[in-house]
C-alpha cells in the first residue's frame, strides 16, 4: 500500500533512509562481502555492467573504487557489452548490477561474459532472480520491494552496498588500513541520518526549484562523482516529467553544449568534494545568462570570485569531505524535483508512459 502517500514513488523516496539502513545492517556482518572482495581483488580486470539507474550506481562505484582502491574498473552499459565482450578473458570479472535481476540486456551481457570464461558477481534486490541464477556469486541490496517504475530507494541502496564493497576491496588489497576501513564504514552507518536531513532540505527548496525550472530543457552537470549523480538526476526528470534534461561531465560544456545556453536556461551543477574546479563551469554558464543552481554539501567551499548574478545555491547537509556520503546528500533533490514537477504537470509518476518496471525484451 501507499501508506498515506499519493504515489509509490514519493513513498519510496521518503523510505530511503530506512532502505539504506537495511542495506548496511543486512550486509555488514555477512561474509558475502568479504568473499566478493576476495574474488574481485584476485581478478585481472573488473567490468561493471548495468542499465539505466543501475548503470549510474555502477559509475558511482567506479569512481569510489578508483579513489579508495586505486583500481580502475570498466563500466559498460549492458546493451553495449556485446561490442566489447570478445576482449574479455577468463581472469576478468564482471559485476552485474540490476535492481530486478531480470533485465534482458544485463542478462545477455553476463551470458556473453560467461562464454569468454569471465566470473560474474550479481548485485541485485531480488533473491533468486534470473541474473542471480546465472551468476557465480551474489550480493543483495535488501532495500525491500520497489513498486514505482522510477528507481529511487534501490539506487541509493545499490550505492550503499557498492561503497561497502569498495571499502572491503580497498582493505583487501591494502590501499587502506583497518582504521580507514572502519572509518568509512562508520560514516556509512551514519548516512541514513544525513539522507533524512537531505530529504528535508530538498523539500524546503522545491517551491523555489519548480519556479526555477521553467524551460522545456535543462542541463545537469557534475565532475567526478558529481557527473554520475547528474546523470541519474537527468534520467529521473526525463522519465517522469517528459521534460528534456541532459547531463554530461561539466568540463565538456565548452566543447559544444554551451551553444544551447540562452537567457534563463536552467543549469544544475552537482558539486562534489572531488571536483572543486567546477566553480569555473558555473561562472561560464551564468555569464551567458543561464540560471545556475549549485547543489552542494553545505561545508563544501566553492570559490566564485566573479559576479555571482544568476548563481543560486541549494545547500545540502555537510559531507565532511567524505566522498562516500555525497550520493546520499545530493541525489534526493533531483528525485523530489522530478516527482513534484511530474505531479505539477498532471502526470502519474508511478506509471511513466512507454516504460515498464522490468525490461525483459531486447
Ligand atoms: C530508471 C529505471 C530504469 C532501470 C533499468 C535497469 O528509473 O527504473 O532505468 O534502472 O531498466 O533495471 P534493473 O536495475 O532492474 O536492471
């Protein structure tokens, strides 16, 4: 049931602190994380394969893993796997991330990887799903069932689990020591509280943002970790509001997309602690009369030396420069904005047109 909420989507958005707490508590003592970390650190190359929102969670994982474990992983959109799978080898490992565990493209991707002899680890929310059955090993997000078509709580649960995994891998290969690992895990344990504050801060900003978002198109930009959060924000806006939203790494602005900027074009800048250079991108956009909104942890300092006209700030809870916390702090604003915009425009966010919860066709 919707438990008093108008739609499943908003219920599931508000359920997120609980969902990620379940993910943390359900996995922290489970030897599966240690086993997965051992499998990963004894493999040659790491590929990540997923579709849609799960792909964005994989991108977050890839950035965190590069930072903490100094390990490069290759994120491949599931439906693109067949164009590279001939390069896979038997000492490679593929992590398939899928909320449902049933997505056709992701299932095909792991079948092709298996043919090349690669090992497969599934990260899903559904016990006994097809992807689980065809993988060598599985981890579970334990977010509880998600009914809204737009993935929300399962996204942050995937990130929670993958960040836990990243700290286990980093410890396993000794790029962090026991204290650093425990530190990260302690921060993650605290993430549900931060996420709760972030939901509240986002709610407060919604009337301003609805007014801000007056054009049929918008950009959502970020660097580093922020580019993955931006991609997820743009997907949420597209799929349920039917407004165009485009994301790309902010540094690419000057290589073409900035040509579209006109007066009052909405530009969101997702500002993470791995990417302070982003201030320059905000200034470039504002100088061309875009309306810029910088979404950032309150304690992250951005040097905006020049004219701050047209630059607004969405201050979210502080992250203390802990990169792992920032997806929980910066994602909710876009989920709630997408939801409220959809409702405002008269659409049912639980049943976006042309989409199914689980895509089991090619
Ligand atoms: C977006 C959305 C889709 C799914 C994608 C993958 O809100 O729901 O983009 O994320 O179809 O689904 P799973 O994770 O079940 O493989």
